[in-house]
């Protein structure tokens, strides 16, 4: 008795192969989970930030080695810290100082 092998249509084979290739690409490129800076790292980063808002490339490399971070991670931390300061300053001007100016304008 001869058995017959029934193959799925070529379009199904190609579609499934494409799906496997895409899923392999996605699983190979999964981002590492975000790691927060430890309290000891934050202490050093904040001390340097008080000295300079824009550390040089050499300083970022040195900090990265000292803290066990990549220079790019150090750079991003400084960018985020500067943005956080800008946001706090805007909030302060909008919500804290604005009412003072409004009240003092009535006194005149």
C-alpha cells in the first residue's frame, strides 16, 4: 500500500516560515530590563551633577568604569536629570511663583 503525502499549499509554507523568522528576530532582539541606579551610584552621580551639568566624554567614561555602568548609561542619566530639573523649574514658576505675582499686582 502506497501512502500519499499531502503537502500544504506553498503560500502556507512561506507564510509560516516568515512567521518563524520574524518570531526568531523578535526573541533575539529582546531588550534587557531597565536597571535603576543603586543608591551608591546615585550618590556619586548627584555629586558630579552638582559640579557640572554636562560631563565630558572622558568623565563619563571614568564614571562608567567606577560605577559599573556604560558611558552611554551615564550620559542618559545626566540627560534625564537635566530634563527633570527643567520640569521642576517650570512647575515652580507656573504654580508657586505665578500666584505671588498675581497677588502683588493687586497691592499696587
